[in-house]
C-alpha cells in the first residue's frame, strides 16, 4: 500500500468512526469529521499533512522518487 492510499484509508476510517460515534453517543464527535475535512482541504493547498508525517515516521521510508515508500 502506498503512502497516499494509507492517508486516504486513515481519513476515511476517521470520518466513518466519528459519524458512528456521533450517532451513538454525542454530536460533538462531528468535530472530528470537521477536523479531518479541513485538514484534507488545507493539505491540498499547503502540501503539509500531519498524517503523512506520522505515517512516514512509523511505517514508511522516506523516498525522493516516491516509488518505494513501503518498508519490505
């Protein structure tokens, strides 16, 4: 799985989780959905993504070509 796909998976999971928690427990969980959405928007313009930094630190090697991001 590539780094970009991992970020999409993380964002989608957090959105579904927050919507489920908002339905079951409290509507304040929708703030997590808002945070994820705003972070996706700002990262499209600024190229700064905290999830990308965290995933690179814990799961992926840094690669300038972007072809071999996975740790084998």
